[in-house]
């Protein structure tokens, strides 16, 4: 019997600020892995990927790649965003926003 199975990767990046008050490297990964393991719509095979993907200017950008069935893609994406935001807030992990500091100095004169 031939089965048409076409899972889709849910491609999401989560930005973890440098200087966060929590141990962001381990805690952020643990939170993402826990959320993925508790959602029955996220497939165990292939296994979800959670890994640091970029060391940016003011954040560590985590790659989060859980696999889902195509029909579940949107609902898992929206539910996961909410779960991650609430869990990061509870853990004291902020989301960095672009900002620029401007320093103005007066010359003596």
C-alpha cells in the first residue's frame, strides 16, 4: 500500500536577547523542546530541530523546526507562537527589539 505522506517543516526563528537575566542558551532550548514534545500535532519523526542559528547584533537567533502534517501547519504555528511567548515571559526571557542609542556630546567652547 502506497501512502501519500507529506509532512511540512514549520520554519520559525526565535530571537533571544544577549544579556537576558535568565540562562537563555539552555532555558530557551528547553522551553522550545518541551512545547514541541507536548503538542501531539508535532511529529516525532522527523525530530524537531532546536539550535542556535545566528549570533546577531543584540540577540541569539534560535532556529525552531518542528515537523507537522500540512493540514496542521497554520494552527500549530499560531498556537506555538502563543505558547513560546507566554513561556519566555514566565522565564524572564525578553524578545529583543531593534533600537539605536544616540550619544550627543557638546564641545567646550
